[in-house]
């Protein structure tokens, strides 16, 4: 059977046409902007991922992170994996170098247990219900918002581990028309170019970002190319009433070198993904409404010297959310979703002849939520959700959360209990060899967390400590059925629990420090052994320093300690994984208001390690680039 990570061919002329399109759109936008003087808007930061409603960071638990565009630009983040790797409770494991398949273990849960969204639109997760994280760029984002822990009550499927919501820029809220172009070169024939533009007026706004990247990496047959573009258009129809269209397009080509034990010299994966979504919003002091339609498509192609394996998933989604403020202390939320997925795989057989698979799946869901500030100190939240699926039983989920603020001590205490689930993927259903005898059910969990956050030294220092526990049942696994096939069944149970600690200290206006530490126990109850690749200890350290108004630098290190992985050579089984601590250095210098030179070093200490056994990471690499703002 060919790999289910195969993707569509990346044509050279397509990449050039995308660049031309972005440049043309920028030129048109610039000419429009020159015709009028534009107003200035101010917009406060807020987080929506926790409850799907805007809340200040003071009102959400330490399980929630808000990473701003400015922070991502400072750390020279280009991919979502760069951002996630700095957050406590999140383990990012890449199979080798740039562009390699990437796994995300949020609080020790599986990669398909974390939902990925773009402004609340679910990103296409493909045939295996797991988005290819290595493809997710950060074009045209205002922030990345993360909620660790059970999230199905607000977001539906794949919420056992948490949710990551990529928030695009609303150009109506921009304070000026602006743009930039940047080029970057580095080790292993690394080349990256990008363009960014925002146009805003009284009644409409347009923003777009795009990039092209290519690199050879270090091993034979390990090259990688990617093109990504994310545009958004907003139009003010009338007071309080807005129309929006956002889109995302990514295509890539990745040579697959195989493991060090079984290298390959001719295998290539190609991928194409897009999302297109129009929507409307109504906003007033008491009532807000958001309705959107989203169309997404994922196509992957795997070429390994034989017949190509082509995998396609087409998805259509309708989503409605209504928020009503009963009074200053009570907010009610109700929502509904309909989703239709069409999945196709040209070859799901493990032996010839090729066997194709095609199926259609539907989901209908509804949810309700209440946020109640009972006193200045105490806030309670509760939510219920019901989802009906065409291929397995319906699911009901719920959650309750309490937050108590002790103002004199600048201390906040948080507690939460919730249920969550992850449905079988098209891959699971395709390999369900006995749907009557062992019908597939959704994986489900019961999750708990309790913690606190404290501010001290005139709020220069903020630190938090949180305990979490996930009890996961009905985990899906593949059972070998001789001679050449598998059967997917709900057979496994797992428990993940641990503690997350985070500290931020701004010593002076120029010097800051950050520490993150996660202790994790991730255990397969069915097999009575640890879950693979999850580190027991994760350490994240960073420091930033502003040398002058124009020159600044940052150091960030991530360490994974005490892991187990699969042994890829005889005797097969488990092996203790080597510890790793990887450091990134970033520097940027604003020559003037328009020009910036930036540079970074990855794996600064030149540590030799393999994130996944048999797939070594790059050694020390360096990159330098220049950005021009206009």
C-alpha cells in the first residue's frame, strides 16, 4: 500500500503564477490606497479560542496561550510548528529535517486529538484525520491562539488534546496601508521569499501574505519546496453588519529520504490544500452573529517508483454562532454546524492489485454555553454539545469551568472538568474489516485540570502552575488479519497526566526571561507501557535583549528528556530515546523605518540528534535575510 501522505504534483509554472498574482494584487491595492486618506483604528488584543467569544487574557486559564504577530515576527517563525514548540504541554516531533512529517502531542494525546482551525473554520485533516503540520505557514495572521485540554464542547471532533486557532488579520481594524517584501537565504541551499500587504478604508479592507520556500536539507533525496498564500477581504455593508471572505492555499513537494536503516532515493510526496470561506457578521452591544460557509480540499500524491497513490478529501461546512448578552454579567452562546466530507484513496491495499476507496460522511452538531460573572471575583462557565455522525453513534459532550480571582494577592485560581471525543477517520473506516461485529466508535476522554496564576513585582513577573489529567477510552488501533490486511477496532485505553509551569519575567525594558516546564506521564493502559515519543520532561528557556532601539536579539532552547521510541533495526521493539536540547538564536537590526536585516541560527550548539529514531535532524544551520517595508 502506498503512503497515505502522498500529494498533488507541484508544477513550476504554478508557483510563478501565484507570485505574479500576489504582486498584481499588491499593485492594484497600492493604487487604490493612493486615492484617499485613510482613518486609524485601534484594536485591543483578546483571545477567542477558549470559549469562542472574546475574553481578555485575565479571564482565561493558563491552559490558553495567545501568540501575537509581533512575537512570531521577532522569533522569525515561518511555520506553525515553530510557534507550538515554545508552548508548555506541547511536544512537536519532526521526522528529520525541514518539511518532514510532524507529530503534535498536546499533553501526551495523539496528533489527531488536536483540532486545527483558521478563524473558526476547521482545516481539512485529510484521509487520516490529522493535518500535515509541516505545511502550515503563518501568512497573514494576527495571532495564533491555543487551548490545551478538552475542547469538543465548543469545537466538536478532535478536541481531546486541545485546539489551535489561526486568526487572520482583519484589515478594517488596521491603522494604515502598509506592505513588505523579504528575501532570506541560508544553509543547504535554503531560499525563501515573501510578500505582505494590507489595504484599509472606511468600508472595506484587504490583506494578503504569500511565501515561497525551497531547501535541499542534508541527506540525499531530502529536498523540500512549498508555496503558501492567505488572502482576506472585509466589507462593511452597514453599521454593525460585515461581509468577509478568507482563503488559504498551500502546495508542496517533499522528497522522502526514508530512515537511516532503509533509505530511499526516488520517493516523492506532493500536496495541495485550499480553503475558501465567505461569511457574514453582525455585531452590537447585546447581540453578535457569525455565519460562514467553508469549502476545503486536500489532495496528496505519493510517488515511490511504482503506481501513484492519490488521496483526496473534499469538505463543505456550514457554521452559525449567536452570542447574546443578558446583562453585564451573563453571556449566552448557541451554535450549530453541518459538515459533509467526501474521501477518496486510489489504493488502500497492502498487496496487489490496487484497491480504491471512496465514501461520504456527514456531521450535524449543536452547542450551547453560558458565561456568568457571579461576583467581581467569581466566574462560572458551562457548555453542552450534541453531534450526530453518519458513520457511528452520536456524541454528547459537556464541560464546566470556574475561575476565582483574589485581587489583593494578584492570584487567580482555575478549575475545569470536561468530556471530549475524536471520531474515526476515513482511514479507520476504510480498514474496518468487520463493521458489524466490531463497529467503530469515537475515541473519548474525561479531562480535569486545576491551577493558578500569580503576578508579582509590579506585574513584571507572572507565573502559573497547573495540573491536568486525561482519561482516554475507545482508542482506535489496527489489528493484523493474515495474510495481507488489517482491521481497525476500538481496543485501547490511555491516561495522560502531569503538570505545566510557566514563568515570564521582564527584568527591565530591555531584558526579559521566560521558562516553561512540563512533567508528563503518558501511559497505554491496554499494553501496560508508556506511549511512544512523549518526553517525561520538557524544558523551554528563552531570553530577549534590546541592545538599542534598532537592534535586538533572542535565545530560545527546547529540551526533551526521558522518551521511548520504536527500534527500527533488529531486535525490533522499544528503545530509550536520546535526550535533546536545541537552541535557536535570532537577531534583527532596523537600519531605518523601511529596511531591516535579520538573521538566525538553528541548532546553535550543533547537537547531533534524531527527533524520531532513524530520521536525524539538521546540524547547525544559519540564515540571513532582508525586509523592505513600504
